[in-house]
């Protein structure tokens, strides 16, 4: 179909990236997960801001899954109590 890159995230199973020639896979590093909120956002932000900078797509995938994993070790927005004031 002409798509240059295909990326699939698989939660605790890591992610897959293909450049139409090679399929790269990377698993996550086991960690104590506190909240997954924002993990996908962290992952795709790393991909989008760095895809033109990395010459090795495996390294990009590794860094992106590492960033997503780091996001999971802190409590996200739903874990905080807050109130809205007028």
C-alpha cells in the first residue's frame, strides 16, 4: 500500500516496527507497573520525534519501548485526586 513504516504496540509483549524490508521486535524490561496511562503516548512521541534521526530502526524501537516502560513506573492522571476551582 506504500506505507513506509508500520508500528504495532503489544503492551507487556513489547512492540514491532517494520520498514517494509525488515521486521524489528523488542520486548519490554520487566518492571513494577504502577499505571499504564501515557505509555502509548510516550512510545509514539519517541517514534515520531526521532524516526528521521535514527539510522538503526531497532535502536529506535528499543528506546521507544524503554520510554514507554519508564512511564509505567509512576502514577498517571487517574491516580491523583484533584479538584477544579472556579
